[in-house]
């Protein structure tokens, strides 16, 4: 007997269940949503600054990021997104985009019309609460990034980001044994942290020299988790995960 294949929106269900609990009825309601699935190439915009969105997207595979261009082409990245994330969920209530959302890698994306999401959240308050909780956690990540940009030294800042990205992936089954995908270039890291790529290179070299990490072929291996946590004063409370196993 053939095994049942996971539903297209399984990554979304898995993500929501990393931060809250969903009933079987909620699972079925999410799975009933109409979706249009597309595979996009790396560095392709999903929705642009100034667009008026009519749908939200769920990252099914690959990575995405939110960013904005400043004068003379300067770019600021302010979030990275993995499978299960809905990085433009705010467009459900604020459809005019004030930033860009693009793919970091080749990505498979599911598009859900706003009207169907409005209907879903009206019929299932528990799902509305789960999406609201996810949005509040997103805001908590922004606060933590703001602290890093304003107050954390370069080494602490980058170490903190690595801890965050590892735990986010571990929570949805994309990482384990202190090893996770990290398809981010040094230029991307620089644009996310406000450093130069030269400075990023120096910090990475110091991390390797201290035996904290290795970073090879888009894979991050944390060789000394407890020390990385101490070095960054990392406290995972702001991620509000239901459970985590790193340690």
C-alpha cells in the first residue's frame, strides 16, 4: 500500500506547530486552502516595494529574505525565511508593500489568495490566533535584530544570528546535531548585520580559529554550542518555540 504523501502546505502546519498547537480540524482547514505552487530561481523578487499584494506566500522549500534598497543601491536585509514561513503575512491586512521580498536560493513557493485566508481566519479563530502568534514572534525577532544592530559587537552579533538560524531550522526539522543549511553569502551577512563583507570575513575567521563553527558548502556546523551561546549572550526566549533540543 502506497504511503500518503505530505500535503503541499505541510511546511506551514509544521511551522505553526513549532510555536503553538493545532487541532486535526485546523489541519484539515489549512489543507483545504487553494494554492498555486511555483518554483522560483535564486535572487528573484516574489513581491516588490510599492506593490499592492492580493495573496500571501508560504515558503515550501528554499530560503527567502526581506530587504529594502537605499540610495546608491545600498541594501538592508532585515529577515531570512525558511520552509513554513509566511514572510508577507502582514499584507493580509496591509496590502501595500513597503519593502521587497525575494528568494535567497531557488525556492518552491505556495501562493494563497487573501480572500481565502480572510475566510479561513473568520471560520477558524484558532487558526487566526496561530497566525497572530506567528506575527507577534516575527516582531520579537525584529526587536532582537534591532538590539544586535544597535548594541552587540560584531562577534556577538554574528554568533547570535547563527544561534537563531540554527534553532529556527531545528524547530521545524530542517537541522539537527548542531548542523544546518546556511545558503547565505558573506555579502548577504554584511547586508543583514550592517557590517562590511571584510569585517564579516574577519569575524568568521575568528570563530573558526576558536573552534566554534565550521562553514563549508553552505552548511553551518556549530562545534561548540554552549560556548557560542555564551559568546553571544543568546537567550532563545524571544523565539517562543514549543520545544527545542539544542544544547
